[in-house]
């Protein structure tokens, strides 16, 4: 039971931290400052060791035991639970965030499915890069640069989007499909670099 509850709760906590970053971004008048400060979410997640789907999915090619897969996808469920709870609570406490989230989500829903998928894909690449640098180089530089880059570029982070839609109170089928496409894009993007590296390794062997 612990093997299920622990990664699930760590996923909820990761969702909570992303929600705090999302609330800050929606509240900040300066887009550049807001994008930079959003980094607090991934910094906290990495330091505490919380379970963020977009930070783990790319590493499944390296270590893809049944336990690794379980932890990663339990994280996604926890991320969703954490962001929905935080979204509802924050929007109730701060109505201005509800309005900002509603505007942002309505704009997102005008995207074509391929646009949504591609925006998720490129965000996934940046998320993998940020976490890889943190893990392998023991540096937060990837976090401090990759997070603002994906936000200012207009790329889509599935867990952040879960918060935005919850804060906006949008729980429609269209919203679900949108989130699914971003999750898929983040997944493909997160796997892109390690997949190419693995292919290079096979060719060099």
C-alpha cells in the first residue's frame, strides 16, 4: 500500500507547488518576472523530491521497471488531484485569479489539436532538460532558464494547465481533450532527447 500512497501523495504535493507557480503567473503583471518566478515550483519539487509527471516521464527510457512506471503514472494522478484542489481553493480565495484563468483557458481552447500537441511537445523537451541538468550536473541553472523559456515561448505544461482549468472552473469534455493532448505532447517531448541518445548509443555500439 505504501508503494501506492507515497508516490500519489508526492504527486499531489507536486501539483500543489505547480499551482502556486501558476497562481503567481496569473497574478503577475510583468510577464518576464512572472515566468522567472514560476521556477519556484520546479525548484521546490526537485529539492523535496516530489513526484511531477513531466519531470519523470523522460527518464523511463533509462529505467523502466514496473515500479518506475507505476511511480510516474501515480504521479500524474496525484498531480491532477493536487492541481484541482488547489485551483478550486485559490480561485475561491482570489476571484481575480479565477477571471485570469478563465481568460487564459478560453484562449487555449481556440487552438487546433496539432498546435496543442506541439506546444506540449516542446515544453516536454525543456522539462526533461531542466531536470536532467539538476540530476546530472547538480545545478539549478536548467530550472532557472528552461521554465521561463517554455512560458515565454507559449509552450504548454500539462500540470500547470490542469491548475488553470480548475481555477477557471472549466471541467468540460473539451477541457479534458485539451489536457490529454498536452499530456501526450509533454510525454513525447520528454522522451525525445533520451530516445535519440539511446539510438546513438546503439549505432555506436
